[in-house]
């Protein structure tokens, strides 16, 4: 999965999820196959998008998003 940094509010996490979805539409072959959701964690709210075929694929896409200005990271999910 790709996750956003933790934020204080659910609304901020939902906005981050929409930014992530927008960038992924330009990056992945079939963006409709990806699921997205916001989660409350002990650190705050996070946006997450998954599944990717492999961790390597998630890391490559993450590098693209980071290069475009999004602060995301690939995690096992």
C-alpha cells in the first residue's frame, strides 16, 4: 500500500487521498483497480491506497509520487 503522512483531521486525510488518486490516474495502467480509504491511527489520520502487484511496484510508484511533490511511503499492508 501507499500511505500518506499522519494528519490531525479526517478531512485532511480525505483531501490527501484525493490528491493521491489524481496522481495515480496519471501513473498506473488501471487506477480503477486500486482501493483507497482513510484510517485513524495512533498518530492521526492517514490515507491509504492498495493493492499493488508487488512491493517493488508500490515503491516505484511511490518514488514517482514523491518526485511530484506528494509525501507518501510504501508499506506492507
